[in-house]
C-alpha cells in the first residue's frame, strides 16, 4: 500500500506504484491574473531537469514569446535551489512568472508566483515574503 497524508486527512492507495505529484493553487480574491502555486513531485532518476530544457519543451500555448530574465541560485531556509524569472507575452499583454525549485529529500518542491508584467515588483515582493516564511520539517 502507498500511504499519503494532508493537513486534514490521510489515505492509502492499492499497491506501491503510486507517486505523489501534488499541486496546490492559491489566488487572491478578485484577481484572476495573480497566482501562487506549490508543486511537489519525485525527482527523476537522472536528477532535476534543467529549467531551460524544461521551458523549451513546453508548448507555447497562447504566448508569442517567452524570455528568461533572471536565473540564479537561491536559498530557502537551509536548502539550496534555483530561482528563475521569465516573461510570457501575447501582443501587448503579458505575464511575469517566478519559479523557485528546491530539492527536498527525494522530492522537488516548486514555488510558482505569477501576475501581470506591470505588477512584476509586487509579484517579487510576494514571492520573497512567502519564501522567507517557509520552514522545512526534518523527516
């Protein structure tokens, strides 16, 4: 059996073939363009996929252009990871995304913050404030 837990309940799935790929999505009230998403997934056997490679493999979707504007190492609590910011544009409209990815035991924890390009500073402030509050538990 595979056992999983959330803050509210726990459950078992039949067999051992299940892997957790959790995504939590948060949006501010009355703001459809801003989002905070937290993802957890098992790190692939070959290690995490480099961000540039992952970005290039994604379909363009509604965007005419995507451009990485910052990519640097970071720390969240005591753990090291990578911090990447990018723009995605469609005509005159665009979105700003900030991804922070941290390996945590056998999981890759990804924090994603997004909002309109015009609100880039606000997105970064919200990201920094949220990341400063993260505390990892020991297993």
